[in-house]
C-alpha cells in the first residue's frame, strides 16, 4: 500500500469514528449539539488542507444568508459572517508563513493603495468616534470584509476558470431563493405591497433582494459568453438570465431598474473610452445640485406634505408619487439627508465615527421634512453611502471613498483596453458592469457592509488588480522574449 492510500484510509476511519461517537453520545446524553462535531472537524480539515474550498463555500451560502439577532441585541449573518472571520484568520496565518515569497505587485497597485487609504482613515475616525463601541464593531467588520473579499479573493481568483467556478457556486442557491420568493409572491398575486415580506428570511427587504439579483446579472450574462452557443452550460446560463430578469422585474425596485440602465450606458462608455467624461459630468452635476440646494437654504422649499407623503400599494402609484415628492420612501431619505448635511457642518473633519449615524441623526433633523416612518424603528441608515461616509468620517473620508470609486472605474477602463486576451477582457467588463451597478446603488442605499453586496464590491476590485498584473507580466515576458 502506498503512503497516500494509508493516509486517506486513516483519515476516513478517523472521521467515521468521530461521526459515530458524536451521534451515539449525543443521542444517549441528549446533547444534540454534538452532532455538529463531524461538520466542524471536516471544516477544520479543509481549512488546513485547502481553504479555497471554504472560500467557495462562503459564496455558496451568501444568497442563503439569514440575519440572526443575538441576545445582546447584535445582529449577525449566519453562516457567512462566521466563515468570513474564519477565512480572515486563515489568510493571516497563510501570509505569516508565505508572505515573504509572494509578489508585492498586488499590494502596490493603485486600487489597493486607494482602498488602504480609505480603510486607514476609516480606522482613524473609529478612534475619534462619538461612540467608540459601535465604531469598534464596524471597524472589525470592515477589516474582515476587506481581508476576505479583497485580499484573499485576489489570492484565489486569478484565472477565468476561477471566476467561472465562483459563478456556478453562487448561481444555484441564488436561483433557489428567486423561485422561493416568486412562489410566495405568486400566492398573493404578485402584489406590490407584499414584496417587502415574501423575500424573507433570505433577504432583509426587497431592496437587498433586488440588489443581489442586479449585481449578479453581469456575472451570468458574461459567463454565458465563455461557453459554446447551445452547449448545456450556455443554455443553463441563458435560462438563469431570464430568471434573474423576472426576479428583478417583480422586485418592484426603482434602484435596480435604474442601475441596470446605467450599466448598459457604462458598457458603451467603457468601449468608447468615455468614463473620465462621464465621471466629470456626474461630479459637476452633483456639485451644482448641492450648491443650488444650500444657496439661500433652497432645500427648505422641498419639504414634503406630511399627510400626502404615504406608502403606496401599487407600483404605478409609487412611480407617479415619486415625481411629486409624495413617496414616503424617497422623502424619508431626504429627511435623513438634510440631517446628514447638518451633521457634516457640525463635525466636518473627523465626522461622528463609523456606524454612528443612526445614533445621532435625530437631533439634527428638521421637523418639516419628517414622514410618518421617521421613528425609524428598524434602525436603518441614511440611504446614501457617499453621504454617510462624509457624515461619519468627515469631508476627507467622503473624498477618499469617492476617489476610490473613481480610481477603480478609470483604472478598469484602462485595463479593459490594455487587455488583448478576449477571455480576460470579458472578465474585466463583467466586473466593471457589476462595479458600476454597485456604485449606482450606493447613491440611494448603504450596502458596502452587507455580505450580499459588499462581498462583490471588494471582489471586483481584486479581479481588476489581478488582470492588470497579468497584463503587465505578459508585456514584460514579451519584451524579454523580443530582446533575446
């Protein structure tokens, strides 16, 4: 017998023994939690032997994540938050053992440096926070998100086959949740007011559901192009494309529709090298709008009529009321944005600290902008990540995050046009489309620190960095070859 055969046999015998003993002792003593020991043992084995499998397993569970409230009032995502922290620890151990032998190209890349600058200021403003405990918790979450979904993802997702594997891992549980939601939604006639509850327990609300489907749409669309037309993988992905569109349609979420349209425009913008012009126009319009609202306190003219600003039971009524400033969802955002503006004026340099907006904003609101949901019993945030960053981290924090977004988009366009390999070029466009969608969603939502959205936000950056490194490596090899 070979050594490998003996080692495998002994591992199987050991695992079988642990399983049988755990079940027998658990049943005999009524300690049913012991049944989880075999799974923990297998998990630990994979962590030591091949943590890539745990990484892919993490993404398998992302569509299936359920929010669980702990006794101390803390909410956690099960099981993904535990797995994210575990993978962060594994990555730190891996770097301690192998860091000296790894290339520094990834850490020196402009996208990485911009992300580290954003993270660094995030940690500084956590120290100066008006609520140290809350900011400390947010800092920990930020660290394990960046470590697992950017640095570890960058270590694992280097080739086209790695991204294809990721797509298949996420696709089937995501499709399961869509069918689950559609079945419950069909039972109530696909009514608009029911969508808020039928998405549970896998999604907090319809926005989380619609955003998850929307950001994954480019992955399915471009992965389909990686297979031969009418092959089985191609047909499965084509069917999944239709299912995703149906799910997005019946989510009745304006942000999802709008960002998909923006992504289509961005596709041609990238193709025609127009990204810098598009970003310049967007920045100019944003500055002019803010200046117009602030000048002579013109924003006060946009106060809603409390009695008419309501929730609507029909999607058509929602769209119509939005244009009239009578939609409670939109006007509640304005209510919080006005408070955010006052908070920035109060602490423009260091902000109030990461994660603290919900705890302080009510003392900065204006009564005239309130709506009947302004009590905010669910504890939701400001619903604009860019503004929230400025509120919680000061002007510099807001500028650093905007700079990160701009650097990713501009660098991504450059990488796309420098990529000569068609397969690699598809990867760039795929992650760029998802990045554009997320950046658009952040205008109306706070999503970076959520596993269903934040994971892809950082992962897309990691893929762009890897493609850029691969392109430069290919150019160096070609130069050396020509000199020889």
